C-alpha cells in the first residue's frame, strides 16, 4: 500500500488517464476527491464501488475547468472539509484536431491555454495553500511528449511546454514546504484523446517509439502513483517521460 492514509485530489477523473489514476491511487489506499465536469450516474456508481472495494473515501467534486469561477468554487469546496491534502494530480487536458498555426484562430489558442495551463495553475495555487500548511505533499502535472517534439497542435505543444516551466518554478517555491512537484510526459496513449489523433499521426508516433505501440492509461497512472508516493521522495522539478522510448 504505497498511499495508505493519504488523500489525493485528482482532476479529470471521468475517463482516460484521470480515471486510471483514480483507480490506481485508491487501490494503493488513498482517499480521493475526484473532479469531474458534471454529475453522471455511472461515474457515481464507479466511485462507490472503489470506496467499498478499497475501504477509502471517494468524494466527487464538479467543475468545468474552462470557467475560472468554477475552478475556484471546486477548490473552496475541497478546502472547506479541512482535510489534509497529500497529493494533487492536475490531469485535465484537451486537444483540438490537428492543424497549423496559420489555420488556427487565436480564440482556440486561448481556450486551450485556459484549460491546459491557466485553470490547473489557479487550482494548484488554491490547493497548494493547504499543502503548505501541512508542510508536505506531492503535486503531479500531466504534460506531454508534444512539449519536447512538437508532435501536436501549436496551442497544445506550447501549453504542455508551459506546464513544464510551471513545474520547475513550483518545485523551487514549494520545496521549502516539503512539497514535491513533478510532471509526467506521456507519449500517445490509448484514450479518447489518443483516439482523436489522425491515423497518420498515430502511425508516425508509434513508429518513432521503441516499443512500437500506444501507451495504456494504467501505464501512465502507475507513474503518477510513483511520483505521488515516497518511492520518489528525492525527486522534484522533474519530468518523467512515459512514452515507450521516444528518443
Ligand atoms: N492520450 C494521450 O495520448 C496523451 C498524451 C500526452 C498527454 N496526455 C495528457 O494526459 C491528460 C489526460 O488525457 P486523456 O488522454 O486521459 O484525455 P481524455 O480521455 O480526453 O480525458 C480528458 C479528461 O479531461 C476532462 N476535461 C477536459 N476538459 C475539461 C473541462 N473544461 N472541465 C473539466 N474537465 C475537463 C475530461 O472530462 P469530460 O469527460 O467531462 O470531457 C476527461 O476527464 C491530459 O492532460 C492530456 O493532455 C494525453
């Protein structure tokens, strides 16, 4: 049990990597605040099943991360419980269909940055205050291999690179409070987001990695468990590349 007795806040739990992180972290003994955009009966049932199976608390929090007021309200709802937060996983992300900068309206760039960069930053600002009081914690951001190789849209690649700068600065600011901050940069992973990438881009991505396949959400989630746990206690400000070997 790598996370026994800890409490995690995980964003974007409805599906994909976020749901796998929720499953893996609760299996390792963590209670969770699971952030989803809206109420959904199947997801509510899923959380109840995790609670029952692993003997942990799983509480749902609803927020649309395109809306700053909703992000603030969600953080306040969590902080109001006065529970000590040990882990924050900033997982929410969007990718728009592949196109060049020349074909990209600035509105799309701003919307992408709002969700992929600014909302996670605002949410971290609010949640990390509670972690600072507890003088310990681990924060994990989901970046992307696109931050290194420009393998996706301009707004996505640039936003995911911005996340890496944010991770380094936060590691510097929060280290003195016993809080570690790291990123995961997944390669193409088999989720709805992975699925929207064109067949051509998918084939190119798979041909470039050593393992010649897409990642599974659970393989990314296992890296999040590692970074959240004491197994990575001497790591901060780092980016773990989980991409099947994109060299
Ligand atoms: N899949 C890949 O190939 C890949 C590769 C590198 C990095 N990543 C990164 O890994 C993270 C997870 O990606 P994924 O593959 O699991 O994506 P996904 O299957 O598309 O899931 C995205 C998650 O983010 C949530 N979300 C998106 N916009 C939101 C909003 N405005 N407000 C609240 N929630 C919102 C979605 O909620 P709803 O269900 O309500 O839409 C969903 O839970 C992202 O940061 C992504 O950029 C993914």
